[in-house]
C-alpha cells in the first residue's frame, strides 16, 4: 500500500475547498490524437477489524460497498465520454490485513497471457471470482477499459517451487485490467511492496502492458513502484509511454506530495500517468490526476476537507509512437476514420483555467542562462561567491528523513550554491513582494541513499519554503506560502532520471517555464510568474544504479 512515512496528519487550520485544477492548454500534441481518461479518487469503505479473519460471504458483503461506488463512478465517467477508468490501490478491500485475515478477500486470477476469459460472459469458468465478474461486467456495461486493484492468490507447489511460501500459495497485491467488452486483458502483481503484511513480493518483476484501440499501449504499475527501476523504468525502456497507476500514496511535502510527484514523473520521463489514489485523512492520502508532460488535470484534497471521492475525466494526447505511426499510415492509405472527435460530454483539458506559469517573461536574459555554470567546474567563467573553506551560512536539516545541506535565501534577489559532497545545486532568484515577507526559504542539496521506509539513492536540488522562521524548520512540511519567486534552479546530476516539480500554495502545481538538460547531466529549471506563493521547486534525481550500493 502506501508510500512514505507514518506521520501525523497535517494540522490544517482551515478547511478549504478541494482543488481540482486544470492546467495548460493543448491536450493534443502535433499529431492531433487524443483520448478521454477517467481516474477516481476513492474514499474506501474499510473493514473496521482488518486483523480478524472473516468468511468469504462477509468479505464479499464488505467489498460490495466499494464496488457499488465503482459502478456508479464508471457510469458517470462513461457518460462523460471516458474510454478508460482507473481505480486506486486497495480501493476494494482496504488496509491493515494480515496474511491470514485477508483470506476471505482473495481471488485466483487466471493469467490473461495464457487464457482468454471474459468473467462477465463466462462467470462459471472459475469459482470464487465474484469481484472479477463484477469488474468485468462494469467494463462491459459502460463500454470502457477498466483498471482496478484487488487481493489475489495463486497456488504454488512447496515441493517444486523453492520460492513458494510455506502455506502453498502466493498472495499478491494485484492490478487487473478489463477491455470494454469485459475481457480480462492484464494482470500485474505489485513488485515494490510498502509494509504490506498480507502480500508477498513476486519472485520477479513483471512487465505488464495492454493495448487499446484508442491510444495504443499502456503499462501498469502500482504506488511505490513509481520510485524504482523495476518495473517502471524497464517498461519505459521498452518504449511504453502511457501508464495506468493505481496508488494508495501518503501525500508528503516538500518533495513527494502525490500530485507533485505524479506530474514530476510524467514530465521527467516524458510519459502520461493516469493516477488514482485513495482518499483518507488519517492516512494522509489524497492526490489523483490525469497527467501528460504538458497537461495536468488533478485533485488534491485539503486536510480537513470532507472526505469524499472525486472523479476526474479529461482528454489527453496519445503518446504511443507506434500507434500514432500506424494511424498515420492508415490515413495516408485512405483507410482512416479520422476518429478524434471528442466523445460527447467529455471535459477537454485544453482551454480551461490557465493557471500555469506559461508565457511568463523570465527575469534573466538568455545570455545569463547560457553562461550559467557551477563554480567548481572547469572552464567556468564565473567565480564562486566566496573562497573561504567553510561555506558561509551552510547548515544541515532533515527533509523527508534525509540530511540536506541548506543555505538560506537572505536577500530579495541573488544567487547561491549549496553542495552536498561533490553534488552541487545552484539558484538564481528574485522574490516578491520584495519587502516585508517573513517567510523563510532555503536551497537544499542532497546526494545519498534514502533509507527510511524504503531504500533508494537520490540526488536532489530543492528550493523550499521553511515551515517556520528558524533554520531547522527548513525541510519540514508546509502547504501554504505568500512569497512569489522567479528562479532558475540548476544541478549537475549523475543520472538522466531527474523529475522536476514546482508547487505553490495549497498544493497547486505549476508547469515550469523551461527544463533544459544537457548531455553532461546538467539540468536547468526556469520559472517565473508563479500564481501564488512558492512551496517547493525541486529537481528530484533518482540514481537507480546506486540502489544496491
Ligand atoms: C493501518 O496501517 C497504517 C499504516 O499503514 C497505520 O497508520 C494505521 O494506524 C493502521 N490502522 C489500523 C486500524 O490498524
Ligand atoms: C517527449 O515526447 C515527444 C513525443 O511525444 C517528443 O516530441 C519530445 O521531444 C519528447 N521530449 C523529450 C524531452 O524527450
């Protein structure tokens, strides 16, 4: 299930409206191909005693409450033209089961690679598959592709399979995908578990994709997977450009708020992400969206806001290159149907809002940008601001359990560099209002392995608003800010996997004006004209090849 720490829920002072924002214009890329997707953030009906085993009948009765909500939302989504809908991780069964107490919830799911099975039209073929049948009929009734997450079992032989658990079965956290006629087309067992006692880690990482007639191929991953090389990066290396992403993600600023990271990943990997999260205040879970590198339709509930589900339906561009190529060829051959008309009632991502910092005039001329370099580098024409051996103003503070090197932004505008070992981050900034703001900001750098609640190697440059007025509050979570900031943030990374984000007050996402990469690993993010106070600007580099170190 979830990612990130156990931490107290955000102490929200104000119960404010949920944010459902539409950023940016141009849901269609140059090819003009697009489709309509839905994600549903679900306020899950929980089993109040998850550690107590219950009968299959009682488990089905529990799951029916969640499935009834899914049914209603699938109908609504279909009415708005959705061709695919994604539901969150753990949304049917809930949380906190043990390996034995979840037994009543488990279904054996046949491998769709080996068997064509439509649970809706052939319910008798496999026993104890009520959930599969219900989901399959939902897809079929509403004529859309449907992605859901459920608890699965798979018998194995203790005698012949050394990896088989002692009780003779695997228990997997599993995503299932149904075609719009109800056929089961994909089954994915979550590989990167996050404190999930009820489930086994599969013996190997599975690469699971499915094909659609409206947008080509999608890859499947779940929650914590998004931070790791397998299966995520391996899928992308195979050319997958569109991801369905059931999740149960604990939202955590400054660096890993749910929607922040989903869009950062989408932009950094140049893919689209259909992310559906659970809504739960006690678990700090919210944040769902339909993201492509240039467009975002998302929902982030404020703490204290009524806990309720949220359906998002939006249009986004097709990114699958082979599908686009095939369609192009078909049309050139006169066979195309030109079928890109929006289905009735769908909400196009384009033309609404315009929250992003698009078209903002940069405060730095391009010549300044071009000459931008780190002082330590060879050939750099700029001199370091200080030549003293101990960098002035440097301090360390914990951010997301990692010790960042920080420097405060002391002026209304300026430049600074902060290094963690040999990894350096550089910032040019101008804040506004120039006078009178008591809000403290710091530039942080971290290079190393994150080891709390998961182990993964990072190089991170982050400009953050500190939660208080002292050094040690830098890196702590804060959702609001009044200080607008024009900036250029730069790092030289030893990885090409760098995920950029800009978050402003109340977890509103902005699209950076520009993110430029060079072959030597340098990444420069420029942004100006933020619509609200800056909370975080981050270049989150994942050093996948160092994870084992
Ligand atoms: C369920 O697990 C979460 C952590 O994943 C924990 O914070 C919570 O207290 C647990 N709830 C119950 C009822 O055990
Ligand atoms: C992202 O993909 C699009 C095609 O979908 C391509 O035109 C563009 O150059 C890619 N951008 C990057 C930064 O690779």
